């Protein structure tokens, strides 16, 4: 088993919530059989994360159709009650209420069934942080003037009043919609995924800034854009150009190439560069990483302890947004 270092940074408040988190959180999206991670390795990884001082764990009913929640419970047992567990409602089509599909977004009873099932699987009586999964989807919300409304808000109020959740937050990826939801004043935390990183930096001046102004707990998920920002191989740029994905327009490919150059010049991997850049943003309370092995976890913990990036590297990364995104 690879020796995993221990996080040295002191945990800090997670926005206005009465919990403290360290710079790294563990995401469980990749720890399931459908992601080809052996069960025993997943258990070892979660236990190694706890031993390394990680206290924030992000999961969801859709991750492995509930397997990720079960892995957390099996790996940590009673220790799980001492952690900051982030779980979700939503993505009902990939949970125990799959047959009911989109009805979950309109019927609190369906949402409650999913939530209560997650508590049973986790072995918890109370969830520290509950997120609305894909909160920026229109399915959650009523199209009415005068403020945010939707059936889920009634459920959230009930869960709060019964003491079943410590805080309620957003799982989002669209900066504009995230800002609207944050400004409602109804949420305590935000997990912003996919689109805040060394290549997609613009959310720092919109959703991240707004969340910080409203004292939300801020976690960043999928910091490597699900593997897109992990390689310094120039061949990646040719492949992305040939694929012409709408989600990876020409300017983004150019930005990736520029970040690759910065990483090579600094003698860093893209993984280390991307993680340390996010950790340097003091508005971000925790970066949720998704290693698939204990060895990958150990790398992330070491990078988290490496300190701020050199000033010249940070300055070069600050120029990335000068490259317009464009479109195919």
C-alpha cells in the first residue's frame, strides 16, 4: 500500500455553516464498479483519505446507482458520522426512484424517498450538507416572477425543521444561473463543477465571487474537467481539434495548449498545476478531487502541501483568459 502523507493545513470554516473543512475533499464519482475501480481499492482509498486528514466527502445517489454511498459507509463505518458528508437529491432517473423519472423534481414525496434512502445507506441520522444535484436545471424551478420557487423548497424547509440536514446547497456548473440561485439567499453552500479551473477561469469573476460575497461554503468539483486537463501531451490538442466538440471550442483548445506550455516550463504536471492554482484561491474552501487509487490520492495530498505556485507561474496563468473562447 502506498504511504499517503497527511494534510498539514488547518481546517477552516465552510462559509457560514458550523463545520470545518480542509483544502482537499474526496469525490466518490469514480469509486464504483461502473468506473472499473475494484471494490477493495475503493475501500482502501476512502480509509487512506480519512487517515490523511480529509474530512469532506462528496457523493450522490447516482454515483454507481448508490454504490458510492455504500462504499463510504462500509469504508468508514461509525467514523463517517464525524465527517462532512455532502450528498444530493436529484438525478432521479439514476436512483431508486428511476421509474418515476422527472416526477422527482415536482413531487416532494419522491425527493424525500431518495433522501431517506441515502441516509439509510450511509448509516447517518443527519446529513451535514444536502445539495440539489444539477441545481441549474429548469426542472427544479417554477417560472414565476418575484423570486425563486419550486416544490423542492418546501422539502428543504421540512428537512431543516426536523434537523435532518445541517445545510442546503447547490451543485452547479452554469455561472449565470448559479449567481441567480445564490442571490436568492436560500442556500448555504455551493459545489461548482467542471467550469472553474486553469482553463475555464471566468466563473471566478461571477459565480465564485458571488458565493463568497454571500458567505457560502465553496467547494470545487471535477477540477480536471473529467480528465481533459491532465495531460501535457501536444497530441491532445490535435485530437480535440479533430473531434470539434461544441463543449471544447477552438479557444479552449488554445488555452489548454498554453497551460501545457506553462506546466512544462514550471516542471509541473497539469494535475499539480491545476490543483495548486485552485488551492491558491482563498475564496475556495475545498477542492474535491476524484482519485481512482491510493497512489493518486497520495499525489493530491502532496500537491496540497506544496504551497502557493511561484508568482511568475500565477501571472502566466492569469493571461489565459486573454484567449477568446470562440466557437466552431
